[in-house]
C-alpha cells in the first residue's frame, strides 16, 4: 500500500515538473481582434507619385489635407494642382485632379448604378474596361527657365531636392529667426497664410503662367495675397513654424510640379 502511494506521488511530481517546464518556455501572443485597426497615429502614410489622369470626387466631411493623405499626396500639391485658394474650401461633388495639369474644380453628378453584365458579355468586355495608363508623364520639366531666379535667403543648404520624396520637394536653407526672406523673382503673391499642414507660415509667389515659388516655415509674413513683389524684396521673416529649427523651406514649381531649385538658382 505504501509502495503504491509513493509511486503515485512520484508520478504526480513528474507531471507537475513537466507542466511547469512547459510554462517556463511559453509566451503570450496578443493578436488584434478581427476587424480592429491600429491607431491612426501608428498607421504609416504611403506617399506616391502623382496618378496621371486620375481624379477624385469630394465626399461629405472631407477636406484638402484628408484627400491628399488618402491619395499619397501633399496638401500643397493638391491645392496648387486644383487652384484651391485660401481658406481651402471644397464641396461634396467637386472633382479634383490627382496630378498636375488639366481641368479642375468641376462638380459632377453621382454616377448611376451600373447593371450587372451577363455572363456572355463579361469576358469580351473585361479587357476593354481597363483604362490604359500613359506610358510617359504628361508634364515635361524644361531644361531652362525664362524666370530670372535668385536665392531667397542667405545660409547653407541643409537638405536638397529629391524627386518623389514628399519631404524634400525643395531645399531647406539654414538661418536665424527674423532673417530676411526675399522673393526669388518678380511676381504676384497668390497665397499668404498658414492653412497647409507641414509648411507653417507660407508664402507662394506666381511668376508667370507656369512658374511658382513657395517659402515655408516663416516667423512672420510681410505680404498679402494679390500684392506685386520684385526680385529681392523682403516678403517674410525666417522662423521655425512647422519645423524643428529656424530655416526656410523653398520650392520652385513648374505647372504645379516641384522641380530642383538648385537647377535654376545661381551657383554659389
């Protein structure tokens, strides 16, 4: 009897040892429930090249920043490409382009529901239903500009232009708070405000029908929309609005598309 009890106790001890050893090697995996989404701040935003020929129809509750983010663009791109001025009001049913050039701001009627194609016709029409994508971009950046450009501020270039990178659509010029920011060429101020996320206090100057220049992160704006400015005229004070340090973010745009400013500015 005692022998049987000792055998039973030994077997129970071995079983507990195995279970405890297994617990020591185990780990807990937390998986999100089905249908759950990561917090907005943790979801990466994918930024892509303009979708040539593509448009989007504004839905109720959308704004410029939201539409730009959802389509991999910057708010400045979307506003300039669609001639959306301050205070950047858009309306449900308005069609916006997601690329430079073309007609914009057109209100459209909701499309009528399509009838389901029959099985006999679906195969024959499936190929023709896919729109062809242009093989080359519709915007061609010229090798030379007829605008007489000059540097908008003194200082070292902190970061240069990188095609396709939404955070490097121009050059960042180092400086001190209050340092003069000057017009890079003659033109008319078409925007002076802080309504575009990521640019802080921003000034945009139109030089002709094709060329614009943008001046961001200012401490103060010294010009108003519609004002005529001359090359070298002070239009703002350098600052860090929307930036981590005092600097000027400067862009040159041809037909709304950012180009490398250092390709057009005088050599230093």
